């Protein structure tokens, strides 16, 4: 018997997990991709191109305009930052025309302002934009990023064999662990598997990654935002349970402050990303953002829901025509509830949702409107509110 136990221990493979202790609440910050794409033309478009100036400007605005104060911390470089060739030692190198002082300089600059720098790589031979990928270079690239003082890595999955990801993404996790530098690890792994029709093993993903993309890229449109919300609602049984302190589902960037969303739609994206316990990575131009968009992004009551320490992802509990109810359990027995009205015309409308639908057992709750910053009073048996078309009402409920 003893011998059998001994043999079993010997034969059980040692499973290493991501041990960086990071993202106990969803990461917050900024990522260039949706707004700035692969614009490498610093000659004709020096203000918007992927280069040192853009990131220094964003770092300055994050630190000075209140974003850092409410928790936005990461400033992340996406695709198209490197040269097309590795250096003589096989290391990735930033394009020296666009990043004249190199990436370490930017990381030092972010750190000097109390912020953090993220970077982008790819699991395959090339990134989605055609720059060198990390295939066969995982250790070297992890080491390079650590030496530069990088705090977060998004590892994309273009130009790779999707069936290798179950082994390859954990290999990068181990390479990051081995650097000794705590680096948030963002994986695109499940999204590529979903797109290829492979069943995603979220248990495995959650022990290897701090966050992971489940679904298609966000675009600057309301259709894109609602497409993601629908995927999260329709497929919640597949992956909502996998979220928790240290590991989060990532529905992609916030586009609040860009060109497409109305004021109500912007609040809707912010509210639902809070219900999703999603990473809050803005992709907008903080140098010219409207006061309304800024107010939404800086809403500390909504951010507090997103960052709730219980770390439980919320779920859609009702979908009836163009009306939805979303519910997230928070610490101290309170609840965040979003009423979402998806009409594309008409006026604001009164909705009522029963305590049964909300799974509330208390006789009464108090509700606070998190966008109006107003206590709405005590409710029994049901909650009702008027909601604008393509808009939300978001409340925090506390049992009495
Ligand atoms: C993929 C990712 C995007 C972005 C681009 C960059 O499409 O999903 O988020 O990183 O690549 O090329």
C-alpha cells in the first residue's frame, strides 16, 4: 500500500501554475489597438502612430487626469511595435525610428509616474500584423520583456497551430514564472480555439493565464459591443465560472470615448463590463476625450462593482424581447443589477423585475443608482425603473 502511494506521487505529473500573485481584481488600464491599430507612419502621422510619443502622452494623461487615481494602471503596447527582424542574438527589438529610446525607457517612464507598461507578442511564427512571433523563442522573449521592466504581456495566437496552444501557452507561463518578474499574462488562446471549433478547457486556461480573450475583436461600433454582450449572455455557462481572483474572462477593450457610442451606449458598455468582472482596458485617445466619456470611465461606484473582491462574474438572468437583466453577486451580500433596454427607437420605458428573477430572498432591499449616484429607496418583491433605449440602469442592492 505504502509503495503504491509512493509510486502514485512519483507518477503524478507536477502541474505548475501561474504564480505571479497578480490581478486579484480585474486589471485596469489602456491598450492602443482598437483606437490606434497598426499605424506605423510616424512621418505623416506623428501624433497617432505606434511610437514612443503616443505612449508617453497616454502615460502623462493617465497620471494627471484622474485615471490612475481610480485604478487604471497599465499602459499597454499592442501589435506593430517591433522591427521585422530579430537582432543578432535572436531577441525582439523595438523599431528604433518609432521608439528611439527603446522599450525599457518607456517602462521606466511609466514606473516613474506610478504606472505599468504592457507589451504584445504572438504564440505563432508572426503576430497578426506580420511582426516576429515567439514560436521557438518563448524563453528569450520572456527574458527580454522581464529585462525591459515589462509588467503585462498579451500573447496573441495568429500564425500558429491552434492544436498546439494547450501545451504552448502553459510553456510561456512557465517562461514568465522563470524570469522571477511578476508579469500579468493575457492569453488569446480560448478565442482561437473557439474560432476553430475546438472545445475550450477553461480549467486549464484559468491556471495558466491571468486573463484571456473569449471572443472576437471589439470594433468601434454598438453592433460589436452588443455582439460581445450576446456572446457573454448566450455562452455564460461555458466560461463565467472560470473567473475569479487572479484569472478573468476578457471581453476585449472599452471603446468609451471613441467615435461610435452614444452617451447611453457608453454607460451600457461600462455597466456590463463591470458585471462581467472584465479587465477595464480603455482604447481611446485620452488627449481628446469628451467630459461625458471621461465621467463614465471615472465612475468610482461602477468601478467598485468591477473590482469587487469576491471576484464573481455576473450573469444574464432574464432576456425577454429587447429587455435584459444582469446580476452580479458582490461581497457583503450585496448585488449589482443592470436593467438593459435594447430598443433602437422610442422613448424611455418603465420595467419591473421580480425578486424571484433576481434570486433575492430578503424581504426588502435598498437600491442605489450607480450612474445617478442617488439612493432610490427601499424595494419589496420587485424593483422597477425607467430605462432609455440602448441604455441601462445600474443599481447596487443591499438586503435589509
Ligand atoms: C488580433 C487581436 C487584437 C489585436 C490584433 C493586432 O486581432 O485579437 O486584439 O491584438 O490582433 O494585430
